[in-house]
C-alpha cells in the first residue's frame, strides 16, 4: 500500500486529503479543511498566501499524527503568481486574478503583439486576467517590484518552494499563463521581450509527476512530518481533475464544475487554428503528453455570489434549499449568459442578474428560486453551445459528458445539462481534483504506469451517477434558440 497527501486549493477553500492506494483501490480521507479566499487591502485583491501556508503546515501536522505519507503534492488555480527576490523572499502578497489591475492591459499588449499572433503563439483563450496581461499591467504601471524580482513562481510553485526550497514551474500551470508556447514547449521569449521584463524571471519547467525534493528539515521539525518527497503533480487543479475522469476511449467531453466550469476534450496535441481562435478556445497542458482543449465558463460563481448576498440580507440558504426552490420555479422565464462581463465582480449578483434581464428585455426573476433556475438553465444552455463548438474542433464523436468536481453534486444542473445537450451525463467523482493529485503522486513513485491505469483505478474506487435526457427535448430545443438570440444581443460590456 502507498499513502499520499494531497493539498487541493480552490478560490474559496482548501483541503488536505489523505489517500491510501492498495491493489487498484484508492480510499480517501479529508483530514483538514480551511478557507482561502481573497484579501481586500485598500481595494486591491490579494491571496494571503502566508495564511494558506500556515494551514498547509497544520495539515502536515495533523497528517503526521495519523501516518507517514510517501509523498506530498499541491494543486491550485492557474494564472496567478508571485515574484521572488534575489534572497529567495516573496515580494508582497500575490494578486488575485479578480483584481482590477488588468483592466486595459490586453489592449495595451495588443499594440505590441496582435491578438491573432498571440493566439497563434500560445493557443490560449483571451481572458483579461491571464498571467501575460497581469505582467503587462505591472510593466504599464511601472511597478517597482519588477526591478527587484529574481523569479516568477505560480501559486503552487510558491508553496512547493516554501515546502522544499526548490524553484521550478510545473508544466500544466505554466500553460495557463499565455506566456508558454506549445510549439516550442517552452516560455515564449518573443512575448517576454514584448512584456519588457527579464527573461531570467521564468523558471525551468518540469513535467507533472516530477519529484522536486524532500520536505525541508525546518518544516519537518515544525510539523512532525518526515522529510518525504514533495512532488510537482498536475499543479493546475483542472489538469488534476481531468486526469481523474473515470473514462476510456475518446468519445467524451468533460466539465470540471466548480466556481468555474471548464468544458473541453482531451487531445494528443494542441488545437490552434482559425476556428479555435474565433471560438476563443484554450489549449492547456495535461498529464502524460495529453492536452486539454477547453473553454473557461463562469460556473457556480454566479450562484455562490447570489447565496452570499442573500446571506447578508438574512439567513444564508443552503444549496439544497436553492435547488428545491429552483425546481419549483417556472422554467425558461429568462435566459442569461454566465460569461457576461457584468457578472464578474458585481457587489450584488442578484441585482446584476435583474439588470441583465432588463437590458435584454426579458422578464425579471422575482424570487430566489427563479434567479437560481435562470442561472442553472443559463449554464446548461452555455454547455450546449460550447459542445457544438467542440464538435467542430474535435476529430472524434462526443457521446457523453463527464461532470467532475464539487459541481457534480448539483443534480438539477446535471439533469439540465443532459436535457440541453441531448447526450448522457456521468457525474462524479466530486473529489476528482484531489484524486488526480494523489494518483499522480503514486505515478511519480512508480505505482502507476499509465493514464489508462490511473483512470481504471478511479473507476474501480468511486461511484458515479448517470443522467439521460428527459422527454422534454423539444422544450430545450426551443429554449436553446431563444438563448442564442438573447446572448447575441447581450448588453454591451461595461
């Protein structure tokens, strides 16, 4: 039996999951959970990475009291980074991708490299929080931090550095930056030159499943954990989640469902052409030579924010309550595009949804159930739209959708997705990200030989739930036509 510890960090919370692998059966146990969340300092949004690191050390201590794992691995969200000085010290708190510093940065960079050329070099979906545009905003704003920086490390790289003292960048998270060139399989120095920053800031890229080094003696003494190997897993959380899709063959798509919905297919090579550019698809690295061709869709963020605001105005409803209210609400009363810019960081999400409906001349949702239903229907219809775009890009049929991650618990959204797309939805495992993290550690130590074997272990270890399209397909077809009409005339982004 091998034992591994996964640190899985999301935008709202982090977890430490202990995994025991024996004879193709993985058992997992959550041993610590803690909030992450952004820290607002004078209106700027940061990650309090030192508090997160304290929680990781607490997790190591709790783990050491139970058992000695064979290894440790960390996965987090992509794009965000910190800068390290010559003495190995982190310079300030890393910014959150939701900070507004990148406003206008994309347009600024496109004066140096055209949008078409940038996509050709990186194959990355244009989102104004990409690492490239974060760096562009720092150069544009003459940030003095760039002058004293000695290294760029992404969030999982920083935490690995804190644990074992090794500065490397893991491949899957590097590919989220829009500074990585998948043709060169390295940092794109033409883009780095256009940014006007030192090429030496970018670190060596290592493959997922690389052993970085052992836990430092200082951390070992402080936590009681032995000096076990620290492994660069698929450090981008979506890459870990997709690795743990319990499937085989090629005729499937995935949705990694959480704050974001990452919908795509797995390929042997990046798909970078005029069609993928026009549809704004991204190409991110996967494990064992695979690529994730996908689109970032604003996922459960809208419902999370509505729930937060409703909680401020009264008691915080549970997600089960909201789902029940949505089931009782009238269907297809209003269509919303979850990726509308006005939904990114509104102070009051329910009001933002009401305003969106008014601007698009639709009935305004009046109740929590109606708001929730409009969000879930909007997501399911967006999945249908992206599925059609994927079918144009992908060289294989797509006959089922695997929904993995925390959002796979949303039974109503799962059914809506099957109804909207007309194909089978397979939900689970909910803990796909941590599972992918754990099994990549086992792979790094020689316990798993291939991605097929890894996915077989997931299939044997965790239950899934299947959803087939209901009899109301005609209603969803009509709704889809209405949805496309609405999003084509969505309000001009503010």
